[in-house]
């Protein structure tokens, strides 16, 4: 039930964001847009186990927000990089790979990437850190900025902003 509610909440939030002009990018952006378009069908809370099964059993609705990786996983088992050897039917959100075909990012994810890059850059600039650690933090900040830049370049706006 909780997974179904989380999925429904993610799709409803994504639908609202896209309706209000938020951009989305990534290899799975179109699949995320399609899934979000179905959000009004199950707006509100999931009350029964049947409703939960209907949402979780629909492969077109398997969208998981992953705030730790600054992305959404629009899960498709055949395309997933998060698990190569196990046979689960759910993503391993602790193993998200930026190059995965299931990745989609919204403008909010890109903003979070930039915020985290700034934090890492400040840490890297600290003279208290050993050189190799500072270099690693600076490289990670650069990687996050590149992901945010790619989002900015590739993002699409499926809806015109509403007022």
C-alpha cells in the first residue's frame, strides 16, 4: 500500500509540475510524461489493496522519485543498470546510475544538483582537507554541474505554463 501511495504521489506531483511548465529531461522523460498524464485517474488516496495492485501492476506507472540521486527512475527492468544479476521487479534506488535509460530529471532535480555542487565546492576549498579528498569533491561537483547543464540543454516542456 505504501509503495502504491508513494507512486501515486510521485505521479500526481509530476503531473502538476509538468502542467505548470516545469521542464523534464533524460532518456526516460517521455515515459515519465506519459505516466504523469495518467495521474488524474487515481488522484486522491489509495484506499484498497486492489487499487494498490492496479497501480503497481501497471508497468507504465512505475515512476520512483530518488532525491538522493537527484532524479526519477521510470523503471523498466530490461533497461535498468541498478541491478544486473538479481531478478527483482523493483529498482535499486541505492544503485542509480546517471547513464541509465530509466533516468528522468525535472527542473527541481537540476536545481538540487547545482545546490549540492556548491556545497561540495565549498568543502573542497577548505584548507583543512587533504589534497586528494579536495580533488575528489571538486570532481564530483563538476560531474553534478555537467548533469544540471545537460538537463538545461535537453529539457522539454510538455505543457505551456498556466497562470
